[in-house]
């Protein structure tokens, strides 16, 4: 499978990968480990009750390089945004920007699902 130099370079650094001990304010997950593709989006809001912006966004994933680089790019884009941005990920735009093979679009859709579930978890936590 031919990945671009940009994908290979991002895959080599994955700056937004979470550490195992990270405990986020909210977490959303999509995919199934049994099927070889699972991703979690972890989010932390700015402390002090400010405007609630996403101070930090990370991912954990099991899957192919396309899944990992899509999650990494999404997390990069989400940091500093309002929480609603978790529901505004555009998988087609991520897929096109990364120039991933067409058969990898489903992996990018997992990132979108995980981000939406992260927002749901964040809203549920704030409702308590």
C-alpha cells in the first residue's frame, strides 16, 4: 500500500499519541479491537472554568498507519478549539489532506465517530 511521504513522516512522530497513564476529562471510542481497528479520542478542557476550550487532545489507537495519522492530525486540529469542534471533524477533508488510499476512508470515519463520542462524554460529565 502506497502511503505518501507526508503520511510516513507523521507516522514516525505521532505527536498527539496519549500515554497509557493519561486520564482525560472525556474519552470517546470507536471501532473494535477484535477487527483490528479501534481508536480513542481523549480531551482535556482548559482549567479554571474559562471558556471550556480543549486545552489538550490526544488519541490511542490500534490499527494501520492511516488510522493513526488521521487521529494524530485530528487531535492537532482540535486543540484550542471549542468542544463543539469534536462534532465537526470532516473525515473527507482529513482523508484528502493526507492523500490516503480510498480504501482507508473507513479508518478516518472511526476518528470522526470517536471524536463525537468524546463530545457526548464531555457533555454528560458537565450535566452531572
